[in-house]
C-alpha cells in the first residue's frame, strides 16, 4: 500500500541517527512499535487499583500443582 505522508524530516533524521538505523523505513517502523508499546503499557498502568483479588487465592499452591 503506497502512502504519501508529510513527515518532519528533521525529526526523522535525528531518530535515524539516534537509533542507528540504516533506513528511514526501519526508523519509522521502530518508532511506531515503541509508540504502541508505550500506549499499551499506559493502559495496563491504568488498571492499578481496579482489579479485585480473591483473598483466599493461594498462588503458591497453584504453582506447586504445575510441577
């Protein structure tokens, strides 16, 4: 799929240099991967305090059953 984007070349060149990538495509692909990972991590952090745990759950017993 051909895409025509207007990208800030100064940012792209800096990312290329800092990342040590060989191509602009590698640079953009990695930047997108890191963006997605960071956003998904933020979503997980938002769950802190919202997940209810069963006080009677024994994780050690569950671990021992797997052996």
